[in-house]
């Protein structure tokens, strides 16, 4: 049976993680926490705020580390396009 998630716990987790990951928008952190809770629940884990916080923190760290150093996202070049003539 699926649990319903406690909104207060999710808000506290998102608040703590926002403090650690200020480079990401509050909405991004909040969504990550919500998605983590729902995913763990869907997979049948016993979902606790501690579990959600640890998994969400790992995901947010991966998001920060995978960003290009310049902060700009460069679209991929399609072979044959974008070359000077």
C-alpha cells in the first residue's frame, strides 16, 4: 500500500537542501525532494525523511557536478550543420 507523504517533512527537507545547494532554484530542489519520495514509495521502500534527504542530496550533487564549468548549456552540433562555409 502506498503511503501519503507528509508535506511538512518534505518542506523541511527541501529547506535544508536549499541551504546546501543555493546554486539551484528552490523549485528544482523542492521537485527533487518530492520526486525522490514518490520514487522510493513506488519502489516499495520504507520511506523515511532521512532516506529521502540522503537520496535527494546525492541527486542534487550529481546535478551540480554535471553542469558545464561555464554554466552555459551548449546545444549539440549536428553533423554537417553549424560549420563555416
